[in-house]
């Protein structure tokens, strides 16, 4: 069983810079699309109310969509 620690030692850690780049690559179009949809629907609302609608949608999309996609499908590029 000594082979397992040796494999773990040679395993490359994911790059935080590349992960951040992938996050930006996926979040930018999501933010743009959400704004295009939500801003007309919330016209005249105060900024805190708009943010209260926008942020939960963004968090759900990131936690259950974007980040798992990057970690599972794009892990070899990290």
C-alpha cells in the first residue's frame, strides 16, 4: 500500500488563478443575462430590493450550477 501516498504526493493542485478565470468566464454572461431580464421587471424598485432579488438567483446558479460544472467537467484544465 505505499503506492497511494506517492500518488497523492505527485498529484497537481488546482490553480486558483485558472479557477477564478473560469468563474469569471461563466459569471459574466450570467450577470448580463440576469440584468437584461430582471432590470425591466424591477424598474422603479430601490437598489436594495433589486439586489435582494438578484443575489439569491446568482448564488443558486453559482453553487448548484457553475462551480460544480467547473469542478467536474473542467477539472483537468485547472
